[in-house]
């Protein structure tokens, strides 16, 4: 990874952090409604993995903590924010909201509200790739708590049985809503669980974007070469509660302080300063530019966009109204 790529990655991760923080503020301002699951603390996971992938070519699917993955895949941040604001300019015309961000043209196949829901969908996408003899792969992001769903075991079993081109990426932030992993899961190290299905796996520090990138590069090479599925576990930590309704009172404060010192953005910034690739002033200017972009372009766009029209009320409910089915224009 050369210096220019590192600096771009740092900017992308910082942008993701500021974007999510602004989402928090917009929710408090009551501009965003419904559920909102934020990503601060986990930025190295999505960016390290998807930097190693071929975004726009490979398929990506994830759970409901999905804004950052969508943006990294190429979905316009303005369209993501407009979706959160329930505006028609949103990537799902304001009908999906935070947990259902999509960017099909970028092969970002969505966030899903059902815990464990993406597992079989990812296997299905990978089966389609295999049947068409394509060289794409499907990357499925998942949380550690989702691994106790039956779909996890059923999907991984079939993925290996059929040797599907799918990479499962577990973002292990140690908690399923408010329940710590050792209180709900017999095998805490998630990468060990897939040995039952003869799937190769690895566990990596998910706070270090360079380590994630290296591990993801190897995993993706394995899958793309036709050797079948792979499971990558990234040890990470969310700096906020599970969702906006989560008081976060259940986590030990000392634990939060320890993980706070492993901030992926700050760690990467300090490393690039130490190697002389950026200066503290460079980072400050980058941060100011990002804050200005988010406020003056992204938030303004979402604010000024129109509410969904009444014509959309049943357009995507009945099959005969769906242009994708009838062959009409979008």
C-alpha cells in the first residue's frame, strides 16, 4: 500500500467518522427518524476489506449498520444522507431508511434489518456468480451476534458444499445489542466456529486498517481463485451504543477507555505522522474540509430535497407497478 493510498484511506475513514457523527446530530435534531445504527470505532473493518476488493465489480451485502459500507462501495454520500432524511433523492427514494441502504449499480446489495438475513442471500449471490462462471465474489459483512442464527450454519454448510465464491467478514464488536459475547456464545472466537464446515479462517485486529487490508487481500485471493468460501473475523469495538435508543449503560467504563485508545482513525493518523507521510496540520486541514463538505453539500442536499411524492405510495408495492418487472423506465 503506497503513501497516496494510505492518505486517501485516512481521509475516507475520517470522512466516515464525521458522517456518522453528523447522523447522530441529525437524529437528535429529529431530521432522521426510525432506527439508526452508527459505525464509529469500526471504520478500519469496512475500509480495509473493501479496499482489497474490487468495488463495483464484486458484490457486497451487510446488516443494518450499513452507511459506511455503502459509501465505500461508491454510493453517493448525499444520496445516503437523503435516504436517512426520508427524501425522494435518497438511494431508495426515502422508502428504506437507515437499515435498508442500497446501491445496486455499485453492486452494493443492501443492508438488512433481519439478524442473520444476509447469510443465505450472500450464498445465493455467490451461487449465481458460479453458475454464470464469473470472476466476481460476494462479500458478506456480519456481526458476531448474528452467528447464533440458524441461517449462519445452514449457509456456511452449503457455501462449502458447493464451493461458493463468498467471503464472510465478521465484525466482532463483542456485543449483541447489550449482551456481551461470552454470555451468549459458547465459542467466543468466531473464526474457530467455521472449522465445522472445513472453511479456512483468520482472526485479525480490526482496528488496524493495514492489517485488515493484508488479511482481506489474502482471503479475497483465496475466494477468487476458486478455492471456495473464507471466513475473516475482525476484532473491533463500536464507540456508541447499539443504536440511538441504547443508553450504553451495560459496558464497563474501563473497557471503553481501553478500546478508546485503539481508535482506528487516530492510530492510522499517528502512524502516517510518524512516518512523515502527513503532518498534524495536514490532518487538521483534511478534517476541516470534510466537515465543510458534510455540512455545506451533504446536509444541505438532504435538507433541500423533496419529500417522497404520493405517486410512490404504491409504486413498489404491486408487481404491475414495478418498472423492473414490466420493463418500463425507472
